[in-house]
């Protein structure tokens, strides 16, 4: 098993994970575009309770287009987004792919909210694309 680990830009927050990712993918919703400053955000779904953090995150909560509440964790020092929770998927916690120490541990399996994708945000054409959030 590959142990997932990562940190924020300034190193104030770090994490390790004792489980493999259950799912990973790209989200092109408007909220993810805004928090990433790009066309999408890339995340891994981890079984709840398998993450251990060092450092104190700040959080922001917002209702998503799906109606679910999303709680996003970021470093209050450097602003790096590291973590998320989605009330629609209480069995998972989400880590941001860009925070991984080894980026090759991210293996995207889908694109969600593809209907919101910008024409210039090119995704792998082999990945399944969903107009909104599919049920899991």
C-alpha cells in the first residue's frame, strides 16, 4: 500500500493517510474554479477517519449546487486548500491532489460538473465525464 501524505505551501499543515484513496477525480464546478483559481480542482476521496493532520486548518462552509454542504479546509498562513468534507458523502474525507508529496499518487477516474468546464480546461478524453455530481 502506498501511504498518502502531503502538506500546504508553507508546511504549516501536513497530513498522512492510513488508507488508499477510494476515488479520485476533477471537479469543474464554479466553486472549485474559484477556490483553485483555475478551471477545476483535483481531489481524492479517502475513507473517513484515515487522515491524521498536524497543524491547524481554517475552514469555510458553503452550500454547493447539489444542495450538499461543503466544508473546505485550508492553511490560514499560506491559503493552500488541502481538505474538504461533503455532507452528501459522509463516509469520505477529501484531500486536494496538489497537496500530495508524490503527485503520481493521484490517479483521476472521472470529471464531475463537466457542464461547467471552461473550453480551455482540457481534460483527458478517456475519463468519464458527468454533467453534475453522480451518485456513489
